[in-house]
């Protein structure tokens, strides 16, 4: 039990440090973009057209935060707003060709960074790590997080 406690403490410390690196996306991949901006581009590209409210759900951010984030991407020419064909009152986000190109560049750089971070880890260890992360994601889906709500 004591060894498990020490191991969990060490894992928490390591996970916090790694997450900070992921959160500071711009330092490691491209200073022009935040991780949220890249995730927004990915979500919009995958969906074709996406309402801001739906994108906010995907990113776990408020609609107002996503609007600000997208306004910047629109000004830079990576996204555009378009009215829905089905309901002209609905405005959706669409990725531009320029947005697709920059997203591909970002994903290529991101892959280089992650590959560098994972260097020296065997295929078996990577498979085990992936399995553990998958199990953690499943646990998060199942377990209530009420203890963390204020």
C-alpha cells in the first residue's frame, strides 16, 4: 500500500509536468497558435461546418471564449463564418484552404515534437502507455467528478 501511494504521488508529479508542456503548445510547436486554436481548426475541419456552441462543447470552453478564439482565426484567414443552408439564422464556422494548409503544417510539427518527447521508449512501452491512457480516459468517463466541483 505504501509503495502504491509513493508511485501514485510520483505519477501525479510527472503527469502535471507533462501536461504543463502540452498546455504551453505555442512554446513547442508554433508561437502563433495556442493548443485551443489548433483544436478548434481540427474540429471544424473534421466536421465541415460547425456552430460555435458545438465547437465550445468539443473544446470544453464557454461560447464566449470560443467566439474570441475563432474571431482571431477568422481575422487571420484560417476560418470563415457561413450561414447554414438548412437554416439561414444559423451561422457556422468553416475552415478555409489557408486554414487547412496551416493546420497540416502544425500537425506535422506537433508530430515531430511528440516523437522527440517519446524517443528512447520501446514499442512495447508505448503500447503499454497507450493502454494505460485509454484506461484512464475510460475511468474519467465512468467516475463522477463531483468532488472537484466548487
